C-alpha cells in the first residue's frame, strides 16, 4: 500500500482497481569505501558505489535557482547528482537525480552538515523537505538552525529518470471496478488488469525496472552524500524511508552520523514485501475503527451515529449506493476507498473525511464528488500519481520474490477479507502485478548492525496502519544501540511532523547533540483532532 506524505490530497491509484492515498555545500572530499557485503554481485555493486561516490565528491553539485515549474521558490536551490543505472557497471549508463537544499538558518558555527530526507512510498518525492524552513514549520525550527535541509527525487521518481507503466489519464479514469470481488469472473478481470499493468511497466520502462531496488536507492543516497561534500550522512526517513534507511545503515554503517526513522517498515527478509502488505490490511482495520469511534464521539458535529456500529452501517450503505450507481457518475466503491482510507492513514484527514461524509448523508453529493473523483484536467497531478504508483510497484516487485501462485493470493486475501474487509482486496489488486513481474526479483538485504553504525533513533506510534508497530520493534532489535520512542494510543502515520513535545524534544536533542535516552521512552499521544 503506497502513501505519499505531505499532500493530503487523496488519489485513486492503480490500474487494477487498487487505491492508495496520495501507501525521502559542494566541496570535494574523498568518499569512504562502501562496506562490501556478502555475495559476488554485491561486492561488485559495493565497488561500483565507491567509484560513483568518489566521482560525485570531485564533481560536487552545481546549485542554482530551481526550475520555475518545480514550485520551489528561492532561497531553495536545486541541482543534479549523476549515478550509474547499474552499480555493477559503474562506467555504464548513467542517470541524473534531482536534489534540492536550503542552508541552515543558524550561524556557520552552528551548522552540523546536511540532513537528507526521504518521505516514503516507495515513489514519494523528498523535494518539498526544504519548504519546512521557508514555511516556518515550528516543529523543525531548532533542527533547521543546525542543518541544511536536503531533499531528492529517488531514481525513477519525478525529475529523476521517471518511470511509467500506463498512460496517466487512463490510470486515473473513474469509476474503477469494486475491489471486493462478487464472483470468480471479477477476480479474473482484476488478474488480467494486474498482468497488463506489469507488462505495461516493462514496455514503457523496461531498461530501468531491473535496477529499481531499495539497495540501489541506498547506493544513490551514498553518492548524494559524497556530492554534498559530507563524510557522513544525517538522515530522516519516514514510512518506506525507514526501510531505505535500514538498508543504507546496513550497507554503509560507517557513513552514518545521525539517523532518525519514523513509522517503521519491518525489515525482516520474510516480511519484504508480500507479508508486509497482508499485515497492513489487519492494522488498517484497527485504525479504521479508531476513526469511527472518534466520529461517533463527535456525533454533534457529524450526525453519522453515536456508535461505531452506526457509523459503519452508514459507510456500508454509502458503499452499496456507489456500487449500484456511481455517485456523480464517477465515484464508485474504489474511489470511495481511495478517499476514506486517508482517515486511517493520517489524523489530519479525520475532520475533512468526516465532513465530506456528513455532507453527503445530509444530501450534499457534490462535496463527495469533488473530494473523491479524479480531476482529468490536472494532467501534471495525474502524471505524478501514475509515476508514484509505477515506482511503488517497480521497487516492491523487484526488491523481493513474490508468490506466483494465484491460489495462494486468493486463499490469503479471502481469509483476511473475512475479518479485515476495509482494505484487503484493494491492497491485493494493487500488488498483484508482482505475481507476473517481468524482471528478475532480488533477495532483500539482511538488515543488521555493522561496524561504525551510531545509535539510531526509532519513532513509532502503536496504532499505525501503514507500518504496524512490530516493525519498529524488529528494527530496534537489529540495530544495536538504537533507541525506540513509542507514541502510545496514537496511529497517525509519520510521528515526527506532529506536535508532541515528548517526541519533538527528543528528536531535536538527538539531531543536535547525538545523545539518546538511557532507555526506550513511551510518550502520551499527540492531541486528537477537533471537529
């Protein structure tokens, strides 16, 4: 399940009727050699990464004003870093990665280097990160005094050799089929769409696909570090960005200065990526219920029922209506899910989604159509949505081996759907292209502590739907000396950007001094949204 942090606009994604909300100083220094990992291929890639980093350190980054259509105003600057498409062939085909930065807001004496960010996805762009400074985001003000904020588009994303799997206008067209199948014929139709999508990825982006992996993006991150003129990286990763950080920390433990990972993907090899998606379905059901409880508690504002059961009955009624006759001709169950699943993702969506729902029940269908229907005139937005979904699919399908037997997919998802119906089937169709993926699927990195890895700060809420809590516990076990901050009884995906002094002060303290608490910490939840 892919999410795209930072814009709470919710998009209907997935040609297979799957949906997601809209589920990352120049100066030449010699690059430390990359840690070679086991396996002949990885040794070659480690050497390739060291060669590319050394080149990038010499070249630096030619910082300039950002292109006008990127929407990144001065004093944010943009530039490019060149990396090999295939690290086993460092002198072969090269691609350019888009990077941006804003300098630290404090004095030159206060500066501690660059803080590089990845927002997740896979498929999310990190280029908005410096706007936390220009928009005067209070949560990040102390850290901004010490660090340049650096964002980048990972390989395949946005401005960095973007990939595509289907015509973007076709991709967003609505209404799509109801993700919950009524018959074997429905399943067959979805399987056909998934196979066509996988084939489309190969037709449109075949040269990139074999190299669209998390380890390659981690190597890219190390080349960016060298191009920035930094001996060691400071890194902030959210959601999938935590897995990128975990892989980077494993491949380049001696290149990490500070690392914060927030809302953690379970890095265990057997979790990447088939099991991870099944686990999400269970967690989403729990967070969906949390939201319904909140809606019921605020019945005075929303008039959707005073109990969870009453709110659920209204949801099922809405879903059935949209299935029979898509609302406004375009909003069917698939489009509804795309909108409503942002509530279990982010607390910031609780009020907007409940408000749209409430208006619909009161007779205003237009608000729902405006919120849930695709905007075919927004071609740039649709290109970005399709690209994000293409990268999500390419990375997850290429990173790891997926079951190829439809019988297994059918059995696992049918079983889960019985108890966790909110998202199970839509998530299954979104990932099904991986069952017929046209390029070789890799073996995930064995995430572990290597020589020189400093204490890593792990931040996680207990009710997170997209990256369930056990993932943070697993990474904590694997990264020796790491510290876990748990936000209890909360579940908004991405904790470090929310106002919760118990969390914020510790993240600031770690980034500014490198110190972590003597033991793990549990924080009370951030404030619940008010209608």
